[in-house]
């Protein structure tokens, strides 16, 4: 794919289907116009009127970058300068970028049919066997030329064009067994293995003998793209397919083109590059009559060609995820020469850029923003949109899973800003949770650009909600219509409201999946923290709603976005209300734990309210905290292998079990304290047990809070409790460091 040095703006002006873009077909046709305007030297000299029919980008996978790369052009050489046409053997050479435009390729997409042009491509993935190459070469002479009567459009040109005798002569030559045997022998002698192959003919012609000659005055060897009669036949074949493919008869008429909106001659068998409309599967379209398809899917002749021409650019915007083909197509709502060049240049540059972890949408957006900054014209950014569509191709049956025609980067940016803010808030500090170094989305170096790319790439959803890829019965490339992560990703792309109860249920189900996959059947605390940060970020971004439509309440505190990118713990001065901890020297661990839990609860709106819902949620969390604290005590101080955290699984717990767990935890807490004499109030962890006692008015068995809400916040509490001891020691170290660095007052010197 070239840059914009050869971008023909005059040609673009004649090809752009419409100034404003608002549909998938218009985006596809616009890409075709861009590809044609940038084709530069991809049209053979003198054959410019056929440029819209050529598909040179389809040759890219077949061009050899060096002589050792097995990508070959196989040509059947025929000399027309003697008394009779004569076969001059098979030429096998690496396909070069210089020769490619001369071939006049007009690719016929989908399936094993021959191409529109006599030049034909083999497989670009698996390569072609020797026997297949023999077939390609033979059919250049026997099939494409209408030698078997199967290509009437080419046959008509052979009969009516003054130079049509060239096509007839190739057909006659190919009909002889002697020629077919020679082709087979020479191909077998010159090709080994299964290389990528393009097959064509190479003709020695005397321009003086032709009515419509190729450019040149002397006898020479020419490829078919340089010879007008072969291009005429190609054009006729392609035009015929637009009205006859999968149609008994023809499908054409006069109507308004669905792409340009203008009255024109329209065809009914033109297929879009994604095969969303195809007459091969008419059962997908109720009441569709094939010969009347031009009324249902009216596309003008030129627009149909643009749909074909843009396929290479469209494929560059494709990625695979969950068994789906995801197309993310940038476009401007209103096009101009400047924007067309900008769009093509960024798409071209994208192909040769190592994006590392940056998603292509984020990269493209950044390039447009850099251009807008450079030119001082922000209208380019305002007009930029992305057409995102997720498609599954099930052996020709096409299913659209999700589609967003008007996506922007702004909803993901709002989420990413809130997400990084959560990681920079006290919730991820010594009063809350630690950040793992090896877990994307919540590691210390998480930044907004990375979160945006993860939202677009799908991992931001895939890493938190239930996924069928983790089920033993599902393959890695399976795709189902209700894959939660795909719906979730598209909801975040569009800024759609997300039901909080649905999301919590997904979280809990995913935690159960992770526990099942773990050899030691442990709660995945890293997943819990990722879900916690995500839930908080979505609430902050205003995307969470209750089942009754109420918007979820947002966090109390504003978020500092500066600390999460440097991997350094928050200094003591950034923690809330720390004066009480440092006024009388270094506090005890019990005082530190009381401070930590009090401030963490105060930080969380959903845990600190006084109504029934908030009290019950706080209760589930505190039961989890005490379970985590006692489990740490059991493992580290009592040497127990099986702790409370191993016995009670947050993802499966019921309200009745929660009541039993709370009673057992409070009892064990009192017993352990009496054995070790940790405190003077009958509890190892009074900061937790005391708050639980204050909530004892309504037992868990009578709670109205939804079970997913209870389970998730119980799991969050367990995670908090398991980290509580290490976080308390970490905070004490911070306090010691701050007191050591504090200058002595003059009176004490």
C-alpha cells in the first residue's frame, strides 16, 4: 500500500460516491475511491479507462520481496508474430512489484471461480499444488476464453471486437492435447512444493497487426493488462456477473443507487465485500426474488466497482476475536480532498507500523489529532468516526453479531480516565489494595492510552466477565450470539448504559470459572481487583444503571491521575486524615487497621450509606474482610493448610451460609484472641468485628440485596482481608519514614 505521493485528487473527485458518509455501503465505496485514487502506476499505460475494474491490491500477497521467497508468476507464452500462433513454453519468475500492474488482474472474490481477468490468483494462504498450477495455466487458454462455452461475455467480445481473434486463437491453441501435455510437463519441471502462484499469459504481439494495440510500436512481449481486447473482455465478464450471478436471467433496472442516492442504471447481483447481501443465500431475505434484487439492493455500475476496489483497504482494518471478524473502519462524516489524503495516509502507515499494545483505533485517532494540532483545524477530529461491525462467517452463512456505525473514541476515553483515577485513589493505596506488577488493567504502570486500547481490543471486557472460551466444551475460535464480553465491549464503545446487576452476576460467574481453572481452587484476587476497578470506573463514567433505570451513585472522592504511572506508593501526605496517626509517634497495628478500614469505607459510597441497601452491602463486605483476616492468621500464625478462605467460596455462597459464616467467624475471632491476647476487647480484629456487631440488627437471611451483589462484595471483602496485614505493615513503614524525615522543632533541638 503506497502513501499519498501518487494520490490523484482529480480522480478522487470523480469517484467519491457522496460527500457525506453515514452508511456501511458508503464507507465501503469511499474506501474503494481512496484505493483507486492512490493506485498511481498500478494501471498499465494507455489502459486508464479500465482502472476501476483492476484490483491490483489483491496481488500484494503474491509479490516476492526477494528471490528466495516462493511467490511466482507463471506465464503461458504465446507468439502471435508468426504465420500461426505458437506456444513458446512456460515462464516461471518471482512476481515483482514492477510487473504486477501489467497483469491487469481483476479479482473475482469468494469461492473457486476463475477471476474476471485472464490473469488468475491462487491461494494466498496455503499456496497451490503443481497440479493446481497446471489447471490454472490450462484454463487461461480453455476456460476464460470461452473455449468451453462457459464465458459468453468473453465470447461476445471475441466475436465483436476487431482484435477478438487473439482470444479465439488462444482458445484454439488450448484445445489441443499436445499443448496441454506440454504445459503439464513444463510446470512439473519448474515448480516444486506449493508456492503462492499467479497464472497468466504472455503474448508476443506486433502492434501494427492490431486495431486497438498496446502502447509501443515494435513487436514485443506483452502481458494481458496491456492489451485492450483482454481488458474489454474482462470488463464485459465483470459487468455480466453484476447482473447474472446466482440469478436465473438478469437483475438490472433503473433506480436510485443506495450509495450515491442518484437515479442510475443499477445492478442487483453486486455483493458487498463483507457478503452481508448475497443472492447465494436468499433464504436469509424474506420475499426476495433474485431477478428483482436490483430493487432491494440497487447499486450503480460504478458503485459496484468501488465496493470491489476497496476490499484491500477494508481487510487492513480487520482483526479476529472470539471467532468473529471485527472490522473497525475509520471515516469522516464529510469528505474532502484533504481528509481523503489524511485517511488514506494513516491507513497506509498503519500497515507498516508496529503498534505494540496500542489498538489501531487509538493509533488512528492519535494520528488524526496530531494532524489537527499541526494544521490548527480541529474539525477533522470532530468529523472522525469509526464504523465497527463484528461478523461471523460460518461456511458462507454470514451473521452480524454487533454493529456500531457512529463510534467515537470518547466513551472509552472517559472510562479510561476514570479507571486510571481509581488506581490513583486511596482505594489502591495503603488503606486499600495493593497493585500487582504482572496484571494488566490494574498494574502500577497502567495508563489511559493502554486502557483505551484494551477496551477497543476487547480484553477490558474479556478479562472480567464470563467467557465461553474458558469452558472445556468451547474451542478458542467459537463464537455465539450472546457472548457477554462482546456485548460488554460494544456497550462501552458506544457509551450505552450497562445494567449493574447483570455486570455483578457476570463478575461472580467469572470468579467461579477462574477458581475451577486453579489447581488449588483459590479465589482469584487479581480478577476481583480488576472487576472492582472496572465497576468503579464505569460508575464514575456514568455508564452503570440499576435494573429499574436509576443511575448508579458515583464515588465520593475526586481522583488524582498522577500516581499510577510511576509505580511509587502514595506518600503519607496523600492519604486522608493521617494527622491522628502521627501526632503521638508510631501508632500500633490495631490503630493502623482501624484507620485503614474506616477510611476505606468512607471512600466508598456504596459501602458507607445508612440505608438498608448500603448496610447490607457493607455487611457482606465486612464478613468477607473478617474471613480474610482470620484466614491470614490461620495460615501465618497457626500453620493451618485449610483456612476459612479455602472452605467458603464467595461465588457460591447463599444468604443462609453467610449467616452461618458470620456466626462462626465471630466465634473463632473471640477464641483466637483469648489464646493470643491480641487486644483487650475480646477480638483479634476489633475494627472489623465491632462494625459487624453494629450491623447485627438484620441477619443476612433477611437481606433484600441481590445475591450477585452480596457475593461480589463478599469476595471483595475477602480480598481486602487477605491483604490487610501486609497493607498495615506497609502503612506503618510509611509513617516511620515520614517521622524520620520530619525536622525537629526548634524548641527540641
